[in-house]
């Protein structure tokens, strides 16, 4: 009885692992193949060098529908139209910079996945650093405020009890300490 039970448990867990592995490989395959499906065969250029340039430019341009994908990866109709425009311009002999400038002139810097650092986009580039600094400052201010509140909340009786237990009570903001930072010149005569 025990032997058949262990065999069933081992085979069940083993089949579960195989199923999970199959689903994982299916998901990874779908992720790897989805960008290849975005560019339709009818869009591809006959010249491999032009096609490589078109794919490179399309990977730098944002899909205005999806907003977090390049037009090379997106299946949206607008992304398809933009890919066609990029390829047509390259076939007509335009340089990569000319094609990018053409699209930016129509849609603005937002269409670029990596917008240039300009006065208009400075906040966009500085926002992560400002958010980090603000978060650190907020944490510091909150912990400092909590320490002061805990120290001020102790009464004289509670302080005596802590000292009787051999625990050093936290420092409380006394009137002498409160004025330390405001008038240092009078406290230090030299």
C-alpha cells in the first residue's frame, strides 16, 4: 500500500514538472517569435542591407498605439504604416537620419524610444534621479520624526522605570537641545 502510494505521488509530481516545463518552453517560444511576426513578408525589402537598415530604424521608433513597443515589434496598423513609410523612404535613397527626422517632424520627439536630451525633455531624463532622491529624503524624514515622537512620548515615570531595568532611555528633545542648532555663535565664544 505504501509503495503504490509513493509511486503515485512520484509520478504525479513528475508529470506536473513536465507540464510546467512544457508551458514555460511554450511561453518562451512565443516571446521569441512574436517580434519576428510583426514585420509581414509583404513589407520586407528585397535588398538585405536596406532591410537591415529599415529594421534598425524601426527598432528605435515608438509605436504610438502601444507606446512601450517599437514599431518593429508592434502589430498595430499605425506601426505597420510607419514601417512602410520607413522602407519607402529608404528605397528612395534617404539616409537613416533623414528617415528619423521625417518621422520626428510628423510625430514629435515622443516617437523616439530614446528621445534626445533637450530643454523640453530634461524633466523626463531627470525624473528617475529626482524620484530616488525624494524617496530617500522621505524615508529619512519619516524615521527622524518617529524617533522624536517616541522620545517625547516618555514621561518621567517611564524614564525611571527604564533606568531601573538598566535600559538607557532614548534622548528627548529638551529645551537646551532644541536651541543648539539655532544659536551656535553664543554657545561657542571662540
